[in-house]
């Protein structure tokens, strides 16, 4: 947005009767918050990734917003990875007696638990692509180093007010989005393959 457009933007001041959560009389104007936890998990992990993609597309075209949007972009992609690992473990873990981990945000721990599920099905490479397991494992580990506890890109300080050190100075958002699309493809492949194995089990 140009400076002139910014100046011309209408100023909105709070008004009596303002409410955040309302329902539009035009049903097409409403978003639906799905209730079942399993379905909600799928929509959440999809939504976080999609939001990151939309922000990358905008930040690519708008230099002014790039340094602002980088933080929610990184958080959303990390949240997508975390929810994907939790979803896959919770969905397929019971078939091989592996419990889901709900209390941890540690991507390395979640990746290890997910791999235990995969190994429980006796699958070495669930998506059929040579080296994909190792590649995604490295990507997950990379994100775990950059943002160990899901705080680095949400807050500038920790719970005691101490500055949170950032592992990155710059990031190529287009390259990040490209790699995250590959990770999404891997998780989707795992989901489909493990579902087929589970369905074929006696």
C-alpha cells in the first residue's frame, strides 16, 4: 500500500455496540468452526499452512509488509508441522500401540514418535520416495533448532522478560514456501499410505 493510500484509509474508532463474534444474516458470509476434534485438527493444520502461503504471496509482492509478516509466516509453518505430526501419530498410533503426545511442542520429540508409528507398520519409506524420510527429518530438525518451543516467532522475550535470541537474520520466503509444500506432500502421502495399511489389516 502506498503512503497516499495509507493516508486515505478510513479511520475506524470503537463504537458502542461493537461485538467481535457475530453471525451474518447472509449465511455465505460466515465461517464455520467445526466441532469434532479430528476434523478440526485437519482444518487447523491445513489452515495454518494456507495462511502462511497467502502471507508469503503477499509479502513477495509487498516489500513494506515482508519484515512484518515473516514472524506469523514462520509461526504458521511451524504450527503446521507440529499439528501434522500430532495428527498422524494420534490417527495411526493406536493401531501399533503408540500413544500420541499432546503436551510437548518439541518437534524433534514429535518426529521421533511419528517415526515409531511408521516403524510399527513395518514401513521404511511410507511415501515411496527414496530419501524422503531423511529429508523431512532434517527439515523438522532444522525448524526445531530455529524455534525450539514455538515461542521464537510469537514473542520477543520469554516468560521472565529475557530477550529470545533469533536463530535467523534473513530468510527467503519463496524458498521456504517451496520446501514446505514438499513437506506437506510427504505428510499427505504418509496419511494416505498408513490409512491404506490400516484398512487392509485383519
